[in-house]
C-alpha cells in the first residue's frame, strides 16, 4: 500500500491510499494510540450512483491541542431518524438545496465530479487560455479528488473548491472528470446543535452535534465531503469515523502543524454533544457517524447554516 503523511487541523495521521480493496488506515493519530488497517464499510445503493465508487482515505478530524479534544455524541433522537419532511420543512429543504447548489432545488440532487487523471487544471474563468492552478488526485490525504458541481455550461463545469477562502469556485473541463449524481445532503444547524441528512425532501436521519467554540467557530457555508477515515481506535477522540470537509477554520490558519481543515467526526465524549466544544469541526455521536460512513459518499454536499 502507498502511504501519505497528513496533518488535519492539529491531528497527524498516516493513511493508506484506498485501492480496490477499499481499505482505510490511520496508523498514527496524535492523542490516541492507533495501529493497523480496518476495512471501510461498503457504500449503500441509496447513495445514488456513488460519487466516488470507493471509500476515500484520509484523516478528517478536529484540532486537539496538547491533549486530544473530546467531542460528544449520544446518537440520534428516538423517532427522528426517518420520515418525510412536512410542508414547512419541505420549503426549508428547497431553500437549503438552492444554497448548496447555486440553483433552485428540484429533488434531482447535485452532480459530483471525480477527477480521472493524476492532476486536473482549474481555471479562474471559463474558457481561459491557461489554468489558475492544478490539483492532484488522489488529494493530499490519499482520497480521490472530487468537486461539488455548481453549474454546467457546455464543456465547462463551475465547481466548489476545497481551498481557502471557503466558498471559492473555479472552472474545470467535463472531459477531465467523471460525473455522478447524489440526492443526499447534510445540513448542520449550529444554533440548534442539530444535523439532518436528506434524500431529496425526505429526512433520513437527524441528531445532535457539538460545534466550535466562540473563538474557534464552525463557519457557515456550503461544503462537501473530501475524504473518509476509519480510525483504528473507535473509542478515541475521532470516534468511529471522520469525514473531511472542503472548508477551513476562519480563525486557525494552521494548528499544531495542520491546515485547520474542518471535518464531521465521531467522538469519545458524549457529554459535549449539544454544546460549543470544538476547534471548529462538527462532532456527532459514533452511531451517527457510522451511519453516515455506510450511507453517504465522498462528494456529498454539506450545508452549515449561519
């Protein structure tokens, strides 16, 4: 296996690049003992032409400082994990989908672009003669490079980029990527300390979260999952799984050697759920993050409400 060194908002990890075996490894995690590879769960059919076709490798966790921070999760609330959105909630779903995609929500979902080659050219302007930047695939954490598509214009796609500042977009060529579609999305409401996973207008799962403290807030905006890791120790501060996000902390430009990247991850401290406890990441219960890992693909859009 090929290994890449990664630094994620204060945590250090060594992750095995996912191959056909769909394995994810976090061999060294700051703040918790870890070793050995563990298989990532298969993607469920409900992910609607899974955005990547494999589990992304990478460590996506909140910054921990001198001791690993503990985030919390008591799991989902009874009776709220499934069901359909009511009339008022459906309207909010449409508004949320519009915010996540840049156009009115139709229930058809959003497109995810997966890079075909080892690198992709990104242009600031559609049709520009030279690229603005190039991004490698796999990404720095060993996961397939994906983008959330905001607009399609002929052979060009405007995509959300996993760079600073949050919300940055660029243009890529359709011929450089494989396009798939997902009707799933995750909405995080920091004011209510709640996440909700939707399939179109239908609520699939909802539960409590912990968010960033006042001095290291969880920034509002639209993001997408960039990688998935399964820590060898599910009882550690990462919890059972961690999804990297395409956004970054607005206050931590770097932290303990990491880039200040945001994540949604599990936890080993259930007491902090429902509070402002993190350095900017969103913490959920281990039951919730395990469900997400089994049912949501890399590239799934995530909206953090402001």
